[in-house]
C-alpha cells in the first residue's frame, strides 16, 4: 500500500507485512531505540524492539508514548499500527485538501487510489466532516458562483460538473438557486457578445455560430435565444443608424 506521493518505504502496510507479523506473541517487548526517519521519511520514526522494528508517524509515537524503555505486547502494537494507518490517511487527505477545496467523493477516491481499506477511508471522512474541513454544500455554492460569474459557464454545465464531483441533487439545486437569472444573463451576454464580435460575416452567420457556442457552454436554449436575439437587435440598430447617417451625408 502506498500512502503518499513520495513512495515512503515506512507505511503501515510495510509494518504489517514485514514487521509486526514477525514480532513474538505473548511477550513483553521493550523499546530499545528510537530513530528519526531521514529525507522523504522525515516525520516518521523507526521504533526498535531489539531485533524487531516498526515505523510510525511522530504524533502517533507521542500519543502512545513510544519512547525508549516503554514496553508493549504484540496486540497493542497491532492496534498502534492500525492507528498509524488511519493517521497517515488523514495526513494524506489534508495534503490533498491543501492544494484546493475538494468534495467528499474526490477525497475518498484519492484515498482509494492509495489502496486504503474502506473502513479507514470512512473514518477519515467522518473526521474531516467533524472538523468542518469538508463541506459539500459550501463547495457547491462556491463552485457554482465562480464558474458562472467568472468562467462564464451556464447552469447546465455547472450542474453536470457538480454531479461528477459527487454533490447531491439537493445541494446542486440549492447552489444553482442562489445564482439569479440576471447573473446568468450577464454571464451569457458577456461571453456571447465576445463570440459574436469574433465571427466574420453577416448577421445570419453570427447567429449560426454564436447559438451553438452558448449551448456548448451550458446555457439553456431559452437563455441562448435571449442573448442571440439581443445581439441581433443591437446589430440591426447599428446597421440602421449607419444607413441613416449615410442618407444624411448624401
């Protein structure tokens, strides 16, 4: 099992497969030496019990008082290894969240890619929610507003994006409901006008290319028609003004 992007050799799975399984049963095991990991293993500590050893995160080591002279039996160490695995998963989730906000589904998928047990993933998700580090409702509201007002995407596009991110239908509905028709109209008009002005040709050619462009960006048919009709009317008004000016010049 790989728990981070640096291919750390000291993982809980390595503990279970190469270390803890070799420890003797029904015997007190005293810590004889504690060694700090180096390089990419910094933050982990190698705990030596004579000829045996395992590796844990620093906060796990402190929590369970894993210092020289302290004794444990094998069962206690197995529980510590499980606790270390959960903590590693939590740290990985925090690192992933540190790059940008994520949904529950995105974090769970990330942890699953590291071949973590589902029970561990579930516990980490509960902890993240309890600490208010993951909030799908807030994520949906922020995502919808940013995509519509800044990225100039339509509500249909945003709805599909949020579905793919695992946001519930109810949360999506509430998030999109906070975006007013006028806000989406301004978004569609801004990007529609830009496309309209880029098209060379007459009004029919501009309409032919602007309409599907707006539909592809996730604006509804009704919103797209409103924008195209508005741009058409504005173009015709300009043409009419130009024609009237020419008549006065003659």
